[in-house]
C-alpha cells in the first residue's frame, strides 16, 4: 500500500511539472526555432514589381512561452526592382488550445531568393491564459535554403529571440 501511495504521489508531481499543467509565468524570455511549410502565389506586375501571397503552417520548439506551439501564418511580400519585404499575421496554438496572435514584418529589404533576412513579430492578442499578452520577438528567417517539394510550395525555418509579459 505504501509503495502504491508513493507511486501515486510521484505521478501527481510529474503531471504538475508538465507544461500543460504548469502555471504560465507572468513574464519571460523566448528563444525558439520555428520550422514551416507553405504555399505561395507570385504575381508579376510589369517588369519591375513582384507581389507574393503566402500561407504556411509551422511549429516552434525551444525555451519560453511559445515552445511547442503550432502556427498558421499568412501574408504578402512586395518586391520592386528585385528587393522588398514581407509582412503578415500568425495564430499560434498551444497544446491546450489557447492562442496568441502575432503580427510580423521583415525589418530589412531583401531579394525574393535571398537565403536569410531579419524581421520582428509583435504579440497583439491572446485567448485563455494569454489574454492581455504583450511583447514579441525578432527573427532570422532562412527562407531559401531548401528545395521545394512541389511547384508553388516552400519550406523555411527561423530562430526567434524575445520576451513577453502577461497582466
């Protein structure tokens, strides 16, 4: 009986330590890797302008509040004379179903086929335990390092560094 009670207490302690049962810290840092795949549609306007819409799904792993979240992101790129930048929105969902909305924008102009570039994302809204979230992260995206599996698709990954605060 005593061993059964100690086994039960170890199970309770173990469950409390898992992310889904742990209380979310009110503030902290973020250090994650994001990996995604998506579809894109380029539209050439004349000889000098390229507009691109994209839709992607991905995930983050690492340290901080966005660890083990899945992401759905969409947006557009606007390139004139071979350089431009992208921007868009993402909804990140944690294993329990709570969500964070992030708005992102590239912080440097780049060519559409450039291997990597910098940007920043800002948390704008949250549900459940993320209601009132603020903060965000900077990213270095590696957007053209993998060959696409099919026409009109892409894969990428990014490293993210930042912080967040909850009320």
